[in-house]
C-alpha cells in the first residue's frame, strides 16, 4: 500500500491518467465547448491568497460540521457523478471510503450501482435527481431512495443539453457490445492493469443506470436515461417547489450562480443550495462558483445552507470557500482520480489529503475551528468577484 500512496490530488490525477484508457480519462476531464468555465473553476482558486499569522496559533483544530442534517468529520461532501466506470467497484467503493472518513456520499441517479447497494455501506447517502420523466416517475424515485435509507435529496439543475461538449470529449459507446469492444480494444489493451481489474471482477464496465428504473426491471443504459432527461419538459420554479414538497427531509438545489435564483431556492423551502456550474460542463463562460459565492452568501446565507461545488483540488481550496461564506464544499473529479488510481483506498487517500490540507491552513491562519474563518483570511484581486442577478 505504501507504494500506492499519493501526497496530492494532482498526483492521483496523473496516476489515473496513466491507468485509464484515453477515452475514459478524456470523459472525466472534458468541459463544454471551449472549456472556459472548466479552466476558470481551477484558475480562480489560484488567484486567492491567505493572510496568515505567525504566533498565537492553535495547537488543536476542529474540522467537524453539520450539513443537510448530517454530522461530518470535515466540511466535504462527495458530489454525485454518473456511471463511475473508472473502477469495478464504482460507487460502492466511494461510499465505503466516505463512510470510513465520516462524510456524506452524494449518489447520482445516473450511477452504475443501485441506491440500495450504496446505502448498505454508507448511512449518510444523499440521493441526486435530475428533472427527468413525469411527476409519477420522480415520486417513485423519491420513495425508492427513502426506502433504501437516503437521508437527503440533491436536485441538480445546472446541466442543460449542449451540442458543444467537444473540448476534449471522447466518443462514449451506448453499451459495451462486441463491436464497441473491438473498437475500444486498442485503448483498453494499452492499459492492461485497468482491463485486468475488470476481468478479475467478472464484469466489464457497466454503462447501465439502475436507479433510473423500478426495482426488478431492466435498467436503461446511460444514454437511455440521458434521452429520457432530454425529452422531459423543462421544470418551472413551481415544479421545483412541488418536488421539494414531496420530500420531508433535507433538500439541496444544485447549480446556483445568481442571487435572484438563490432567493427563489430559499422561497421554495430548500434547506441547502450549491453554488455550481456543473464542473464546467454546462453553459460555457459561466464564472467559477468561487467567484459568485460571496454575493450569494450575502443575499441568503442567513436563511439557507450554502455549499460550493467546482474546482476543489486542495485543502486550501476548501478553506478559501469556507472563508468566503460556504458551509462546506462538494468534490467530484478529485475523488474520481483517487478511485481510478487505487479504488476505495485511493478515495480515502484523497480525503486524507484534503483533511490534512484544511488542518494545515487553519494552523497558518491561527484558527482553532473552521467556524472562525472569515473573509479577512483571504486575499483577492480587485476584479475577482462576480455578483450575478442582484
């Protein structure tokens, strides 16, 4: 195990790139159109600095918090990502890692493992839904998630159909059949360790979405589920309020970048909102979430929990988001790099790297608790922040 340990998320990403077939890795890093938002998600964190202290530092630091009613060992939540075919154990490995590190697991409705399987290994699962299908279908998914043990719902609204997801985006097959296997064979054979890991598991990468079909019925492929979503009528704010009313627990609306939208989310009774641009995979040119965060916190932060999702790769990124008013962050690609590099242990490794980074920055800033962070701890250039929809 020692030889597989990595000190940073960047190292995990490099190992994932070496291990994964080119098209699989490409699918993880791709953004929409020119990749402006995807790049800004990362670059924006680099533009922020810190104002450290040199004495009177805290010998012990507290990282624990509560988000969506879940007690977390640190202010990090696993963001839901679909069809985690980078490793045979997929979402179950991620769920076990999250449970072992004391954080909540967001599970995509487009996941390759069922909500029942994931809830069996993690008792802090937040089930994610798109506005897909008719109302009866969506209620059935809520009922199933509740029965499985999900503690909250994440409604993702920061993903709209785009013909332009072409920035490094590879061809992804509808399903793994003989013809497609032959087409992908050169890539897979070039990554024998990845191929062998699936061979040992007894199944090839699973591109079906079991959470998009009733239990006991044949699940659609990822693109079958995608087609259902594309054909669904776009939701109004009244529709979103209706869905929120169907769930009697914590409810997060993901994808806010504007103040006026944040106020609507508060009005419909959500408990939490996520400032997010879907990892740069939605409307290209949308500012990085960290740029829009403080304006949204100023407008509604005393009425709703605000978390940030997008571009987090280091513990220092987490602290920057907290200092600007976020209650916590959600991570996506970072844990996928760990999963690809070393399965469950790799995800745990990423979470340990983030925890260590958070603790180190708190030490340098002279804080004994994440709740003590404020904007005075962060240094930002004059033109950094965006105040959209005020």
